C-alpha cells in the first residue's frame, strides 16, 4: 500500500497552489528520473505486461488485447508527473475556492450551464479523481476552507451527473431489463483508486464537523483510541438555505462512490486495493452516529442507488464483471434496518448477486455514453480476490438470516436469494450452520422458522456434494442428521425416505440410519411407540434398498439395522448370499460371517465363511497375509460344528491356501480336539479325535506335505547363506507334518535324499541338512 500513498503524496506536493514554477520544474525532473528507474514500482503493482493496465483503459477498443503491450509504463509517479501540467489559474475555479457566496445570477438559471446547477451553485467539471486531488492538495497545504468549497462544488457536480444518468436509464430501462445484461460500466472506479478520491472528500467534510473535546484524544483503558465525535455544521452557501450539513454531504458522497458501478480492475494488487479501500471507508462510516438527518440522507441515496440502472452497482442491471456490492450492502442493511426494514432487505437482496460466477455471459449492448466503456467479457478467472468476495457474499446472507429470525416470509426470500446466487457448497454449509446456531440458543427455545431454513440449506448442500468430492462430506452428513433431529421426527422420516437424492448408500446406512436409530436420538425426541416404529420401519426399508444397491459396503450395516425384524433380517441375509458369488470380497464376507456367529447363527456364519474361501488365494510365501486369521477362524468354526462342515470346508481350504505353515497350523488344530463341540441341537457327536489317515483330514495332510515340498524347492532356487539357519528350522516343521502320515518317516527320508541329490552344489547347506536330518 505504501507505494500508492507515495504516488498520491507527490500529486499533493506538485498541486501546491502557491508553488513557484522553478520548484515545479525541479520536482518534475526528479520524478521523471525516479520513474525511469527499473526498480520504480508500477502504479497497479503488476510487474510486467502480462496484465493490462486499467488507467489507460478509457480509450479501450475491441482490440485491447493487442494494445496492452504498447501501453506506456505507468509508475507510482506518473500521476504526479501529469499533475505538473495542472494549474489553478482558471477564473471559475478561483471564484469557487475563494468565496462561499459564488453563485450564478438568478436570470441565468434557466438553460443548461456547464458552470452552475439549476440552483445557481457552482459546478466543477473536471475528471473526478483529479478534482479530488486538488481538494487533497488544498487541505494538506493549509487551506481547509478552500478545500471545503471545492468539495461542495464537486458533490453538486456528482449529483447532477447522477440525475442525468437516471434520466438516461429511464429511456433504456425497458430494453435493458428485457436483455438482462449491460456492457456499460466505469473502467476507473473511485474506490481503490490510487488517488483515493472518495476517502479524500469524506475526510475533508468530516474534519469540518469534528468536535475536538479534550476526551476525544484520550486513549481508553483497552488501549484503543475512542471513535471521533461529529456535529452537524451547516454548508456555507450563497443560495437559499439548503438545510444541508457537511456531515450529511460526507455520508452522501461516500454512498455515491461506494455504489458506483465499476468494472473489477485487473491484477491482484489493484483488486486487493479495492477490497481494502472499501473496508476503510466503511470503518469510517461506522463512526457516524445516524441521527434523523443522516438517516434521511441514507434512505434517499439508497433509493437512488436501487433505481440507478447500469450506472449504480445496486441497479437492476449490471455488467457481468462489476465489482460486487456485498460488503457495502452489509453496512447499508445494518444501518437501514432499524429505520426502514423493507428498503434494507430490498437493497441487500439485490446485492446478493455475483454475476461473474454465472455460467452464461449474455452479450450486451455496445452503444454507451462517451464516458463509459464496453468491456470485453470473460476475463474470469483472473479475479484473484474471488475467495474473499464469496465469503463477503456469505456474510451478507448470514446477516440477513440473523435479522429475519422468526419472520417466515423474509426468511423465504433470503433463502431463495442464497439458493440462486451462492454456488459454493462449503459456503452454503457455513450458512446452514450459522442459521442452526442462531435458531438454537443455549438459553432459550429453538426458533422453528430459522431451523427449517437451516435444514433446507443443509439438504441443498447434500444434493450439491452427492456426486462431487468434498473432504468435509462426512461432517456435513452428520450435521444434517443433527439438524433434522432438532427439527423433529417428520424431518427424519423425510430424509430416510428420500435418502437416494441426498446420500450414498454407505452414508445412508452407516451414518444416517444408524444415528437416527441410536438410543440418544430416541431420547432426544422423546418418541412414543408408534413414532419409534415408524422411524425403525423407514430405517429398515432404507437399509434393504442400500444393501441391494451396494451390497459390498452396506450389507453389514443393513443386517445390523434389521436385527429386530425377522422378515427384514432374512431379506438382508438373502441379499448378501445373492451378492456373495459376484460382487463381494472375501474380507467383506468374513466380516459378515463373524457377525452372524456373534448374533448366534453359526450355520449361516459357516455358509458365508465357505463363500469367502472361494474368493481367497493364499500363495506359498504369504505367511503373514491379513486373511490368515479369518481362515483359521473359519476352520475352527467348521470343526466346532461337526465332521460334515469340516469335510465341506477342507476342499475349499486346500484349493485356496498354498502356504505350508498355515495349512500345518489348521491341521494341528483339527487333530487336537474332537469335532462338533458347538453342540448344535439335534446332532449326536461321537466325541472322538479325528484321524489324519481318513477323510476329511487325509486330504488336508496331503495338501500340507505337498505345500512343504513345493515351498522348499521355491526357497532353494534363490537362497543366500544368511537364510540357511531359518531354512533348517523350516525343514524341522515340515518333518513334524510328514510324521502325521502313517509312512511319514519314509516319505521325509526320501524327500531329504532328493534334496541332497538335486542341490548337491550347495555344499555348505547340504552339510547342515545332513547334520540335522542324517
């Protein structure tokens, strides 16, 4: 920011009304010298030509892109250099600043005049920022009365311009409204301008009204300086008593400047400056205490801004790339609300738009008055401050929601404006949360009207983020259920019944239905039995629909939700069985099988475990695979059910598991206790241990021995000496398994002999084998 202040300060210096010519030429030489240096900061902060400058844009043509490279380089001193050409010799200007009573003779007031308005007050028709720079120079060089007189003339000129713009708009209104767009805009905005014209006029006027009490300059206990205190000072004028004060003029000119419809400048620096300057002016406006006189000025100017068409940022039709009015409108809304609520809402609702984000940019009219320019559309996304602007739009909406609490009609119009104009799901979610917070104060009852708005915004967020990725999605879903719970049982039934348009099947079962059916929700709503049953029935229907749509991720949740209803539970189980052969993984099936065992359905658990085994493939070297525990559990379950179940699962194990250590572990467990210890009603169990010589264990034993042989050969193809010890231990485990067979010791001896023969080249290893196994 410092660079632009330096530029404005030099403009102020060269505009000293009493400086000598030689002083001016000396400054000019110095400014040119600085301006030619490579390190001299540029006026709009854009280093390089990649973004065209805004200050020359007044002569813009449709081929402006080609011109951008040819534009002169404008440094922070360029305006001061140009300012050296300005002088104070104009007789009209001299009369304006030297007398409060300079008016046109009454007989000259009929026709059009460039020097006076119809009341005979003088006008000053210079480029507005330049005229304001003169005011700044007068004030800074110790001419406050003269600065005030010129300020009043500038404001009278701006009023006349506003009046004429209203007349132009009246003639174009019908056509512009039909088209719904305009290419008319100001390329040089007064807010964020390097010369800060609006801030300068506001300061000049308010300084004249400031009460310099002793306590004004004191610092308060908190260390903050107290806000200034102002009084109305009548405007000194030669015409009839206008009843105006410098304070009401200050408010009027600030509102005029802030409400000017202007195109967003190019480049981060210029855009950031617009935001900061706007905030500075608003901070100063908030220091004004609004008495009836200022409220009248405020209302009058707000009505003019609303009726100003394309010349006002709050008009009915604005340019697609106009600077948004959200921050300004938030101030106006809060200021107007106690005095004229209808006007406050009308204005804030109008300001909610952000046309640059609308997908289509209608082609507008190219004819325009000479001082306004047709801007070539679609420079977006070069709006570097867009994130800040969207958050300001959200703040405006939040302010209106808070104010409209309890008023259903107002809330409905605010809600519609949000749904129409805000396009970010995160911001709508923030508004929903804000509304919910305001609607449910800790110390009093909830406000139903605002709660319903919060819910509606939440539902919109769900629809917006359903098919797009959003890292806050889980939080959003949980919040929506909380909000619906607060609204009541009908809201919960509604979201359960229309889940498919709001949630994914996984969210619907694992978060939504699970939370709705939780003990806490039932207590929170103090539901009677029919209401509880209605909710439970909706949750079960949802669970079954989700299980059908996405069995992999929803089957277990569906079973859990249907536990208390026999028919629904059977249906959910059947959905799992149907999906098991095609769409489900062994991990999902094992998880559901364990759940079934836990619920007391061991035979169903066995069936699901068997289906899971068909999806599994454990290679010889996967002895740390995560599914091993599930395989051991499935075999233990089958063993506990009885010989038939064990006989059914062993062929599946043999087909799926090729890891010798896992197979030997299963074999060992099956031989330690008798099968059928689960005690299934109606079954007789012999209580005898099973033999490895007979089916079904014989098949398992053969497979285990075969796995050991294959694994041994696989290991030996690429073994290094540091793994020899580990390999000998592996062979010892293999021997234990071989010895379970009747002729196991013979088989093992043959196996060792084979190894010695095939791998005799690995002398050191075979020596170790001989030492251990002979």
